[in-house]
C-alpha cells in the first residue's frame, strides 16, 4: 500500500468538493468551487516509492457555481453533477474520432438552492438528490423530470443513498435525523409499476433499551450532529450487496462505569432492522463526514473472531473524518488501515476505482489524495456463483444479512490493537500514512481508553 497527496493543481487551487471514479475504468472526475468538472486518468507508477499519477484529460464547463456532487451511473454511460443554486446536470458519454467526450444531456431544474449530494438507482432509470432547500428529489432520468419530492426534513439534506436492491432510499440532514424511505409501488400504469417512496423510519434520538442503560445514559440522546457540524456534507452509503447502511455524523455514546461519554462515530444499520443503529464504529477526534464502499467483494480470510457480521465474503469500506481516513472490513472490528495528516483543510468526498486498486479523497485545501493497493493486498476477489446471485437479488436478503454480536465494551488496556481518538489527533499533526493497527509510540504515558465498535443493545 502506498499513498499521499498528489501535488498538482486539480482546480487551480480552489477547493475540491467531490470526486468519483468511472465504474469501467480508472478515469476520475473531480468537481470544485471553480465551477468546473475535470476528467483525469489515474495510472500506477512502476517505482514502488512513487505515488500514482493523475493525467489531465479535459474539463466539462457548464455550471455557473461550485460543483458539490459528482456520480457516474452504474454503467458509466452517464455522469450527474450537482452544484450551488440548485443546478443539476446530466452528462452523456459520446464516442468521437479522438476517443470519447462528455456532452450535456439534460438540466434537471427544480431545486431552489444548492445540491449537496446525489445517487443513482441500480438501473440508472432514477436519480435522487439532496439540497439546502431541505428536500430530496427523485428524478425520472429518461423524462428529465421530477418523479417524487421528499420534503419531510426541516434543515439541509446533506447526504442521500440509494439501496442497490431498489427497495429503499435514505437521507441524512442537519436537522439531526436520518430518514429511510421504502418503495411502495403505485398501481400499474400501462403495464409498469411506478416507484413510490414513503418514509418508513425516522432516526433521531437514542433511547436506552434496558434498565441498566437507562441508569447511566440520558433518557434521549441525539444520534447525529446538529447544523454546527463544520461540513456541508454527510455522505452515507449502502454496502454493494445491500445488506447494511453506514451513516456518518454520529454522536455516539458509550458507558464507562457510571458515566457516559459522547464521541464522534458512524452507525451501521442492518437491513434486517433499519429502525435503529446496530453498531457504532470507533470514535474519532473529528466528526465523520463521508462513507464509501469498495465495489469489489473479497474472500474471507478466516479471522472472523472480531467481526460483527456473518457474510460469505468480506466487504471493505472507507470512512472519512474532517482530517483522517479509516478503512474497515466486515471481518474485523478494527480498521485495517488509518491515514492522517494528509490535508490542511476538511476532507469532502471519497471514491474507489472499479478494480479496488485505487482509493481517492478530495479536500477543501485544493488537493486530492490517491492511495494505491498492491495486487491481492486487500484479498482475493470473491466470485458469486449463479445460485448466490439469485439469492443476492432477493430483496429479503435472508442469507446475506449481517448479524451483530450482542456485546458492548470499552477496552482500556490492549493498547497495541486499538485505534482511538489519540490515533486520529496524532495523525492530524502530520504523521505519515500507516497501515493496519496503530501502535502506541509512548508506552510510558498514562493509558488512554480505546473504543471498539459496539453493538447497541
């Protein structure tokens, strides 16, 4: 594994607010406050010491304000871009004598204020966007029109996610709520069922589930940061198989003796029960603002003793705080890699290449970091048989849902294995990227508490 900040002018020193890898190649699209979308080609360097390179290809100039969100469609044929002022544009890839070029296909006009996040449906027939106007809009891509407006939030919608199995969409707002909408198709029209999402769950406060918890925790505690969170983005994400949803911007609580403490966290929601978080990820010293899943599934390594999931494969995902990056897999309760001290300003977005070779993140300091993994470093690619594919396509996901270990603990002693707030703060002071677990560099100092992922009883 090697990685670092690529020292090129991504957007003429303006903040880079979003980025996304093309699903069929190592083409990277970035969007910034300079109003432009830039297309780059990412290549590996033969030297083990050199970082991957980013070669500029062309710019897509159409927006008249800062570009906040970019997402390629699953097929790679389309690109959606959301910007300040409610601008939402669809681009289409065209073949030319010189190769390929992106051209504006449609402008989707309805949002009254800045578009902060967006996500495609699995078949690219629909698109969901979240905006500063407090609403989510589901767009019919073929018609270029509004299909449905979800306007229950009371403040900015800063993150949206579309279930890969097309059963749910989710939105996260600075009103401190996560809303999960279930698809309740309307009556058939001309032989087709129209999608129709209705709010099924609203998550806003944590309520103790047993007497012991109620003694040590406040009766109702907010699950998420309020509007004072120093980021416009709360990018949540579904796992590629749809078995769970990871939600950033959490204000987790854990018990320590008779006291309770709050910490920055991300919540994991099992598909079996989306009404409440099942697991809290370890705390960091800065709020978590973005989550992104690796599109590739990997074979199990046989070390499931620490895991909270019972899946036939490993799912890998990345979690970004304002100043650090954590990489997790579903076979371990600890991060498999931690990166810090990479940027001088807040991280804004994360993306994985389709072959899981590269992971990139953008920052308001005007630069992007690219991390490259060696062959098989993350593991052997998992091959889904036809039988398992049919199971995976079932919306019930009965055999692929994660099971959470029913325990809750704060480990105070095993310093060599745990990653905590101290790790993140030291990383922010300029330490170099580190892989796997982070060791304590000062064993003579007083022991600090280490927070492991906990199942919420």
